[in-house]
C-alpha cells in the first residue's frame, strides 16, 4: 500500500512517515500542493495524508482536484487540520475528505485511522476487488452484493447494474458526502447529458432494496442542500 504525505512542516511529515513505514506502508512526502498533484498522478497512492494549510495550493483545493481526476485507485484522503480550523467545511461540504485529524495528534491515532480507512477495501494489483462494511459486502468481480441480517445470516441483494455501481460507489467511501454531479461522473462518466435528478430516482430504488425502512433511511442518507452519503456503523 502506498501513501502520499502532503505536509509542509518537515518534522510532522517525517514523524508520520516513520510511523507508517513501521507499519509496512510505502510513503512519499510532498511539501506543497502543486508538487503534490504531480506526484499524485505518477504515484497513484492508495491513501493521502493531506495537511489543510499548504504553500502554493491549499489542502481543500488539492482534495477537490484529486476528486475531479481520481485515477484508478480513487484514494482515501485523511485531512490534517490545526485546531478548530474550518472543520465544518472539511467534513460537511463534500470536499471529498474521508476522515480528518486535528493537530496535535498522536502518531498512533493516525496509524489507527489509516488502517481503518484501508480496511474498507480489498485491493489486489491496484484494483479494488471487494468492499466490506458492517452490514454490507460487495464483490466487484462477481458483481454480487450481500446484506447481513440481524440473525447473522445474509441475503443476496437483487440489484441492477446501476444499483450495484451506486452501492459500491457509496461503500468505497462511507461517510463521504457526494453531490449529484460527482455521482453522475462515477456512474455515467463525464459525457452524461440530462437531468441530474436521475440520481435521486436510482437512490430511491436502491433504498427500497437495502433499507429496512426506505422512508427513514439508516444507511443511505440525504444531506440537505448537497446530496447523499452512505453510513454504516455498528451500534
Ligand atoms: Ca501546514
């Protein structure tokens, strides 16, 4: 697994690298946003540790540009922020970060967060093969998805191709807020021409198949004014 550390404070960057390499990850450090974007295109990391305040291009802009052109791996992004710094914007407004840590943080906490993010997918040869969340699993090769039931049995979900793609898109980044444009890009590609509300129709159909009560979704939630997010946590 390859990790790109984008952090201008050398001591913090090296500390992060030290701890992640002890865990067996391959790390590369960038000290400014523009260089980081170039390195990102070459390296195609699995995960990015991204500081918010950076020279040349700040972390939010770096995050937005990576989400526009995510490459094959569509990396996880763990954002670092100084205390109280615009946390609402980072987690709320579909900036594309998957998780965040407030400085100062302990390196062990960072390693735990990185591990938790990478556990969400099974990757081989750079390709994602399966997704797993507490209640759902999806095998990308077989194109089959299961839901775990309360009695620990599981049921196969009867999904259309589009519904499967929608579910795995959500499962690839639990907690991430997606707007309709981002979901259309994922499902239909950038040459989509039509009404963005088509997304709502497919979300409604998917809810009928995965939600115990589709009118009050517990997994696939509406984020008012933005779009949707998928959340699956063990109670
Ligand atoms: Ca900084």
